[in-house]
């Protein structure tokens, strides 16, 4: 009869991702160390993967000779101009789709038709439309970032709490005030998380845009190295693109912490 | 300002929600609308406030709104409807920003309503930092800031726990005795109705029709929980509603 009792087993753990510092960096370091060790021992042949230290040396060379900036500057300006055009048009169209039934009915099928087109396939056409210079590159990146931004934006506008909009109407706020003070701030979290995807697509298309008629640029640097099978330079270019991806993603993270400080 | 609801009927598709409602809403008093769930009482309130159009019938207002009234028909919602990205002060100022007021006038109005609702210390707080009762206080402060002619309160205490509800009822009574306002107060809670209502309108289940109008003459500040007169009113209202509430509970929800 004397049952001392057992503790109730705990089963409420998990499902609560938190912030763990340094692990992301550790994964990078581990993978690079593995590649370095593999290439040095000959376990990985130099045709399969370049030695990370050689890639690093190539990058350093590039930086010392000043060529890094020569390649990076035109790429950055293409990305910034193209993405700015695509994202601002995308947010504008997305908000219109979110607000007006007629525009929604007319444009959603069009956006659905545009989204899956591989924009790279349109590059020759863009060269004819916008010229072989910067115009076609801006257009390619703009179109590539436009569609995902539209989809994210109208989804975000749809998700704005309707009771808040009703509240605005009940206080006699003007239409413009409701859009500016209720719809836009309410849609901002969704728009920002859509921008992560849009900007990553923009970086992917940067390489495609530099396939035609680009002397300098990270994309053309990678493509040249690829056609010469110069793996060190190819990977040096890839590392730069990855760094660009990490930089844009953390820029958005910073913007989220600044603009959405009301959330938590 | 008085309001008159004249033979309002409403249907959503094939479902008839309200049938031939006629009501007088006199100024300076609180009118409660009670009824079983789904009887269209919130719909009726939205029609009185111009947020929804009845299928037939009209809502008229007579007389001019009071001096300095910025938004004659002002709602207080069940779920507070505060903007999470604005502070307490910002949420109140939202209701004032579309009006031609100077910065100083706005600041004065905001300070005044914050004092009246005992929120002065929480001026800069975010809505997420506040309890449910505090959030509803902010919403009430926001409604008071526009100096409404009629307050339209849609189950304002239903999302709160019983103790908070009791405290807020006292606050509403204090606010009303200090400066009597006109209010239409929708609730399913009979205790709230008999504490706050000068006149209580009982709606039947769907389609909502007026079953009875009860007047309670006792002054608001004299009413307290457990008062025998109020308890008698409450018991009578419950008898009126009981069978209907049970039947309404068994109905399928339409829209």
C-alpha cells in the first residue's frame, strides 16, 4: 500500500526554436575544414573541389589587385537598381491587388502566369527591348524580384486584421489614412519576409544578367572562370555571392528589428 | 442627440437575421440590447453605427451632436481593436489625426482621457504589454477622446475575466455619473445589462425581434451586485431568454 509515488513524466519540451549564437559560423568552419583536409590528403581530387586555402588566396589576390571592387561595383549597382525597381513596383501592385477587387481579378492570373517563367530565358528578348548595356540587366533583375514581391505583398495585405480596418472606418478615418496607418503597417511583417525571397532571387538573376554583354561583374567573373574550368576563381566568385546573400538577409533582419519592435 | 431605429430588417442571403426592429434611443441614457447568441444584436449595433446596411428600414439621428464632437457614433469593440504597432498614446491619437486640431489641442485631449480612464502612467506602453482590462480601458479612452454623441459598445467586457469585468463596470458607472453619455450597449451578460442599462431591450432568437423592453429606474450609482431589485429583473430577463437561448445553442451557425 505504501506507494511513495513517482514524478509525473515531463513531456512538454521542444517545438520552441530559440536563438543559439555561433552555431551557424561553426557549421561553415567545419565544412571548410573538412574540404581543406580532404583536398590536402588527396581524398578529394583537385578536379572535384578546389582547396579552400587556394580559394582564399585567390580572393585575397583579387582584393589586393583592386579587381574585387572592379567586379563588385557594377554588380552591386545592377542589383540595387534592378531590385529597387522590381520591389517598389511589386509592393505597389501587391497593395493594389490587396485593396481593389477589380485589380485583383485582373492581375492575379497574370502574376501566376509570369511567376514560373524562367526569367533567364527572356534575356535575349530584354537585350533587344532594353539594349545590351545596363538596361537589360536592370529589367531582368527587376522582373525577377517583382513577382515574388507582389505575391508576398497581397498575401500580407489580405492578412491584415479586418477588425482593425472596421475600427478605422468607425472613427471616420479617411481611406488614405486607413491604408497608410492600418493596412501598410499591418502588412509590413509579411512584406519584409517576402523581401528575403525576392532579394535572394535578385542575386541569382545577377549572374544570369551578366551572361550577355558584361565585361565586369561578379556574374561575368564566375562565368569566365567556369568556361576556363578555373575552380579557384569560380569558387571565389561563389563565396562573394554567398556573402552578398548573407549581407542582404541580415540587412532585412536588422530592418525587421527596427521597424517591427512592437511585436515582441 | 437621439437615434431612432425604424422597422429595420436584415437578411444574409437566405438567412433572416433581424425582423422589423423599431427602437428609440434617447440621449443621455444607456440602452442595453440583450439576446441569445446569433440573434443579430451585434449586426443591429453595426447598422446603428453605419458600418452595415440593413436590407430594409432606416436608422435616423435627430438633433445636433454636442459641441466639440469629432465622431458622433463611436464604437467600442469586444476585441479592443488596438493597433499593435502604436503605443497607448498613439492609439488614442489615431482617432484625432484626421481632424484639424493643433498639436497642443490633441495633447490636451489625450491627457484628459488618459486621466479619466486612469491610464496616465501607461501613455508610452505597447498594447502587448497590457492586460485585457487595460486594453479595453485604452479603447474606451480612445472612444471618449472624440467626444462621441453616442457610444456603441459591442460586448465590451465579454473578452475579460469576471473580476476585471466587475472593475470595468464600476469604471463605466463612474464615467457616466461624472458626464452622462448616450450609449447602446450590446451584451449577452444579464448582470451587465441590469447594472448599466436604463432601458433593456430583449431580442428573440433568429430572426431577431423585440420581445420586451424593460425600464430600470434605479440610478446607476445606487446599483450594486446582488441588489434584490436588480436580481429580480435579472431573473425575469433570464426566464424570458432561457428557452430561446437553449434553442439558439442547438442551431447551426450560418456565416
